[in-house]
C-alpha cells in the first residue's frame, strides 16, 4: 500500500508539473505546484481531521518524491511529449489509491462514515483543485468529466465493505477498482455530470 | 442558536450554489462550492484557533445540510428564478449568526478580544472569499459594498457587551441586529468603503 | 530578532496593501490582503507543523501591526508614490528574517531538516502567494525572478551552520545575508530561473 501511495504521489506530481508548464512557470514554480498537487489533498485531510503534524512532515519521502518527479518532468518534457493517455490512466490509478488512503485515515480517527467519504474524496481531489487555483483557473474537476465522483463512489464501496467486516486489502482493492473503472469509463466515453442551468439568466 | 446556525449554513450553501451555477459548474462542483461557502469560514476559524477536529467533523449535520441545499438549488434553479432580494436578506441574517458564533468560539478558547473580532468576521466572510477564489474571481467582499465590515461592527458590539457582563442571548441578539441593519442599509443605499487610490499610476 | 520579525511583518503588509490597491480593493479588502500577506506564510507553517493556536493568536502585535501598516499605506499612497526600489530592498530584508524564523520554528519542533528548509521558504513566500491568489493572479514568485529560491538557499545555510554547532545569531545572520544578497542580486540583474519548456505544444 505504501508503495502504491508513493506511486500515486509521483503521478500527481507529474500532472502538477505539466499544468505548471502550461502556465510557463519557472523551475521553482513547477516544484511548488507539483508538490501542492501531490500532497495538497492529504494535507487538507490531516488538517481537517486534526492529525498533526501533517503526514509529509512525519515521512519526508513524499516531498522528496514530488520534487524529484517535478525535476524529471521539467527536463524530460523538453525532449519528449508525454503520452497523455498513459498519464490519464496513471492519474486514475493515483486517484484510486488516494481515495482508499483518505477513507482509512478518517476511520483510524474513528470519524463518522460521512466524514470518511469526504476525506477520501478530498485526498484524491483537493490537490488538483489547489493546483488549478494556483494556476489561475477554475478547478477542472468542478466542471469537467466525472473525476471526484469516481472517488466518491469508491469511498462508499470501501466504507460499506469495511462495515460488513471485509479485510482492508479486500475492501481497498474493490474500492480502488470502482474508482479506476468509473474514471476510465468517464475518460473513454466523455461522461460528465449534468451542469447547473439557471432560469432567466 | 443551533437552529439559527443551521439556517445560516443552508443560506450560505444556496448562495454558493448560485455562484457556482454562474460558472457553469457541474452538480459535483456545485456541491463542493456550496459546502466550501457554508462551512469554509468556520473551518478556517477552527484551524486558526487550534480546535480539532473542525466543527463539521464533530457534527455532520452541517455537511448534510450544505449538500442538500446545493441539490435543491440545483434542481429548483432550473424552473424558478430565485428572488435575489430575499436571498440577500437571508444572507445578511446568516452573516449575523456566523459572526456571533465565531466570536463565541474564540472566547471559549479564551483567545484575546482582538482575535475574537477577527474570528467572528472570518466565520462570516472567509467562506464567501473561498467561494470566489474557487470561481476564479477576486473576492467580492474585498471590493464591493459593506459586508465584512458589518460583521466586524457586530463582533465589536458582542465583545463589548460580553465584557460588560451581559448574558449571551442579549449580547448575541444586539450584535446580530447591528450586523443585520448595517448590512441591509449597505444593500439598500449601496454603501461602500472608500477604495484604494494610488498617486501616479 | 522579535523587532526584525515585526519589521518584516510591516513591510509585507505594505507590499500586500499596494498589490490590493492595484486591484482597486476597498479599505477593508486592503487590510485583509495586507494581513494575509504578512502573516499568511507563518500561519501555514504553524498549521503544517501542528503548532496551535497559530502565532498571531498568541501574540496579537502581528495583526495590529499589519492592519496599521495597511491603513498608513492606504492614506499615504494617495499623496505620495512609494519609492519602489526601497520597498524591494525592505521586502528582501523581510524575506531574510522570515526564512530564519521559519527554519527555527521547525527545528524547535524537532522536525526533519528537509521540513525546516520547506517551512523556512514557506514562511517567507506563502503569504505572497496567497496575496496573488486573492488578487486573482498566478503567484508572481512561481514565474518571475529568483525569490523563493533565495529563501531556500538561506534556509540551507542556516541549517548547515546550526548542524555544525554555530550559535543562533551567527547562523541566522549568515543565512539572512545569503537571502538578502541573492535576492538583491536577482533584482539588480534580473536573474530568473529557467522556465518550463514543453515539446510539441
């Protein structure tokens, strides 16, 4: 699980770097946006739940990995075009892992189930939202394709199965699969949630 | 007081949903922005004061209500135009309630009086600021009409009266009335604070 | 050190006010943006490290000073044009002080060295980033001239010297000098970090 977590962190750092690159940030800005994307969701989760200090202060691997991934992306992107579809799959994978970890963290604090669903979604999505705010854009996940919703579904599955007594690895895998398939299906067929339509505007 | 608090939460969630709707967010985005608007100010207050976990983790009614208000708004706004002036009055009411709650929270932590004024204003206004940042705009309350200032005035009244030994319900009502009348007067006559004017630009 | 800290706070509040002024915020907005710029970095640092309540709740001088500096700037800027180059030098000075304080805070919590470097940079730069986000812009320090990098270098020097057993005032002064000269050199010769360049876009 720890290795999967680090993998998710690296993937999120890469997507953060690419977003920063589109805004022509410098190498420091790329590192910051990459780190915020990778550890931002988990940071907000820890603050909300009152876990202190936040996880990446306790285990610096997350930061080291984020910064390393940002630097590699910074260099590699000059010479190669990143295969976008592969990145999307990796990102969906990271979303799945982060969701399970976020739910688990809330459960370990014996927070209510609703809160666990929220922190799961938050761990997966808040980093990407902070990335978009830093890049001066309305967060993508609030307006395009099913993303956080995949995470929400996975969180519900995880908590239901945990409540039914399944072991961590079983409910975690099932939840992860739900996130992954929902998200990949959304990408494949361009599924979106209905948009807000107001009368008389 | 608890019921008033929930009422304020619902109203803020509705204004958050409408702001999200103007940006064409999807139903998930609307829920997120609504929840951030409704509980964002109190969340920052709790983090700043070191109250943990934050209030909506301890009492999930706030989140349930925010999400429900967002969904109702999402559906209703398709068929009816919300009466804007009524919403403004309700919002002023929510601001009054949140201000008193924010001051009270700081006092219970025996924070300095100045901090209580700040957390009162923060509880009322920070959610709206986060809403605007998420929607990609410079927060309205930093540039238009008297809003946070009404909250500030109310906070001062609340703390003065509390210091003079008045009971909670008396100082709370008086402070709430001050916020409400200041804000409604500002809306009615378009009162604004002076803007920053720089020489030689 | 405390006086230097207050000086840095005032300078950051002035730069925050001027940025708010460029966006035509009103006097309340100017105060908020000034305070966020001045105490925002240290607030995030305290939240991340789990220090609670945050520093300006324990010592209200920081807030009083920020608000006072904002009001003075608000009035003075109507009649005089602030000498921009002097402000940049003062700001570099504030960055130096905040960096040392941020590193020191992490060390006192016996956080890992890497975290101390990060909280040092954060204390110096996160306030400015929040200022720019509130003003609806992509943070300057992520894309222009060497700024946070100066802070980063200073942090490394401070921690190396502390690890080698130098007293606080010696490693602090040396680190401060490194920040100051790096930043001033960057301003003088317009030094920037390399920007992100992606192939095929």
